[in-house]
């Protein structure tokens, strides 16, 4: 006895409604209520992935269930509302009527129930013949391309069995293959013309003596994948292989073939080769169109490539589309566009090497970064962070070196470090004031060889001083003197900052006032940096009612302030590549030696 489904197709002119009946196990009243009335019924959880045959079908084997959560039952509303369900088993037949609900998705009412019924099965019947535009011949073609793999399962429509003859000639091909030393294998290749939502009812079905071996699918019995189940082809094609010559190669439970059997080993590669040949010929046109689409989309970029790069790019497009059918044309186009741009870039494929080295978590982080930032903006920000961190390291090294005589090396570093003193000095408008520098150089500057070669700061006997100003503007937005002046003086290691050094800074300011270079509108801050401060002079000094502030600061405080302004990134970025590239010891970078703070008087 075989599993059977009988379908009556609706005919409006003859008032014949739709109905579908099977000889399956049927449902008891309790089973029906549980399965039909549960909207999100999970068949796999409740009954398992396999569907076992009724007890009187002893020769049939369990098969994979076609459905999962019973959504297909609601398709009956397409034929009529309400519709009826008649199901019988264990001698009891029950009839239900299901209609769309007003306060819930649908209502179920029991119409009748009787005992003494033989057999088992379920029948769904429409209550009218309206609402169906699909004709019976088209329905027969669709069924034929999807439900003929299992010879133990037959479908009839309007009293006539659906067979291979119902499949249109453009959707079916047949081939006989010779297996040397064993005999012939017959293959029926079915194209449903349209990809379904899943691979069920598709794949390779092996038959031996008109009986299905295992379950149809795209993974062979040796776990060889013939086609990626995610592709549209996997959800469209079906191959039915009749191989009676493998009768002795079938496993006892008919779940597959014996791997070591010589007939199976000889037959499988021949069959798989023919299937691949068919799929390749089908997809050849699709692949050609995909290649043309990618090339047309990127033609302007590819034209800019040198001949060698263009050939390499074309080879990549051909190989990816030919060997990776699961990748969509859009995805190939994106990757091909990236490679074309890499060919035009100066770094060439160095980026691909770096991406290859990234761990999955790093790739996720990169994706998030690109989702939130543009590359240029991220690079600008990271470049600024890198510049400042390297600057802190340079200052830290040179300021702590008490044997260093080249104080001239520090002043240019300090000019780029004004941001350490506070957010107001972040402005790019702060630049070296050469006019003021020249005045201070003439009055206070040391007669040191080479000092005149640096007009942006003044060399002093015990250090150096730089003057950095920001212009003031009148109501017409014209430059009107100096609004802000920073005097940054660096003392040599070993020089103690005391009252004399503070007075010297005040003398610079007085001289500039005398020369008319700064006015009563100018706010001046003098920073005096050194390795130590006299205990009695650690505080700030102000002049001109607060318009001039003189601040002594030891090197260590300056460095710690820089680190704080950088939000502790020194510690977070100790593994940064730029540290390794410049030979900087990460541990020393993060934990520099601490200088002694001045002792305050009690």
C-alpha cells in the first residue's frame, strides 16, 4: 500500500469545490484540537522531524516531514471561507468547520462525529468553487515538478495520477548512463522553473527497484555536497536516479548505500558528474550575464587600470562567478569594485593581507567602525591621537634627560604641545609670533652659535623661550592686535625655578608692552617648565590685575597633564603598531619613571 493524495480541482462553471484527501494516519479529536487550533504549532518539537507511515503500510519507511508548524493548513482559506476538515482514525470520524474569526484568527466548530469508521486519513473540502484563478493543468504541472521523487507516494488530480508525462517538455530531461561492468542508470532531470522557498522536494532522489533510498537532498550519502542549498538552483531542480543495479549496495534499513560497495563506488561519480554537467550548462548563461553586469557597472574604474591589473581583475571576476555560484552578482560586484580600487591604490593588496590577519572579533569591530565613521575622518582622528602620543613620548624622554644640552630640541616640541596647557590652546590660530621673538632675542637672547637660525624661538643661557599668540579682531573682522599670548620657557635640567625666573618672564612681558606689541586687551600666560621648583615659589604669580599670569611647572606635571588630556590613551594603546615601528618600549611608554615633586613648606 502506498501513500496517496487525491485532489479535486475547483470548477466554477460546474460548481465543483476544491478538495484534497490523503490516506495518512488521520487525527483523533484531541490531536486535531492540539494541532489545528494552535497557531504556532511546532511539528518537529511535538512529533519529531520524521513522519512514520500508518501501520498498514509495512513496506514504507519513515520520511522527512514536508511541513514544520502547520502554516500550510491556512492555505485552505484561499479556496473558501469557511472550509471543512474530515479526519478519521481508530474507528472515529470527526468533521470540523473552520472560518476566519472576529476576535481571534480563526474559529473551529465541530460539525459531526461518528464511530465504526474503517481506515484512516484526512480530507479538506472547500464550501464554494470561487476564488481560484489557477487552472487544473497548471496545478498538475506544478505538482509533477515537485512530488514525484518518492515512488511510494502518489498524487492524483481529478481522478488521474500525476506522472512525469504531466511535466512540460521544457522542464524535464531524461538520460541513460552506462556504468561499466554493472549496467545502466536512468536519470530524470526536473526543472520547476521557479525557485521555491526551501530545498524540500528538490535535490537528488535515488531509487532502487521503484523504492526510495534515503531522503532526497543535495548532500550525497558520503556527505559530498553537490549544490549549495542556499542557491536558487538548489530550490529549483530535482534529479530522480533509478539505479536497480545497486540492489545489493542498499543498506538494510534503506537509509543509504554501503560506502565500500564496488557498484556504488563505480556508479556515484558517474551520476554526480552528469548532474554537475547539467547544472553547469544551465547556469552558463546566468554566469555570462553576471560577468557582463559586473563589468558594465565598473567599466569606468577598470579603464583606469594598467593592462596587467586589468587582466588580473578580469580573471578574478571570471573565477569567482564560475566557482562560487552561491555569491550573488551584487556581492561579486562589491568585491570586484574593492579590488579595482586596490589596483589603483599605492598600497596595492597590502590591505588584503592586513584583513586576512584579523580575527573575527576584529573584523566585527572594523565593520562597526566603518558604520559609525568615514575612513578619512577616522584616519584624521587617529593620526592626531598618534601624533600627540608620540609627542608625549618625545617630551617625556627629553625632559627627563638631565644630561641633555640641546634645549633647542624641546622648544619646537612644546610649540606643538600647547594643547596640554588647556582646551583654549587647541586652536590652530596660536602660532609663533616672530616679531615678539625678535625683540626678546635682541634683549635677552644668548649669543649662541646657530641661535639666529631659529627665528621662531629665543635661545637663553639657561634654556629657551617661545612666544605664541592669537590675533584679536575688530567689529569688521579685521586683525586688531593680539588677543592672547602664551610665553613658554623651558629651563635646562638642573635649573631650579625660583623668584628670579618668574621675574625674568615678567620682564619679557614688560618689554613687549613698552614696544607696543601687546596692549591692555591682551591676556598673557607665561609657563616656566623645569626639573624642579623652589619650595617657596610653587604658586602662580599675577601682574596687571590678573591680565598676566606666570605659572611654574615641573616636567613631570606637564607630562601627567598631557596624559590626562589624552584620557589615558597611553595605557590603552600600548600595543599600537606605531610604538613597535619606532622601537618604543611599551612598558616604559605606559609606566615612565616618576620625577620628585617639590616639598611644600609646612
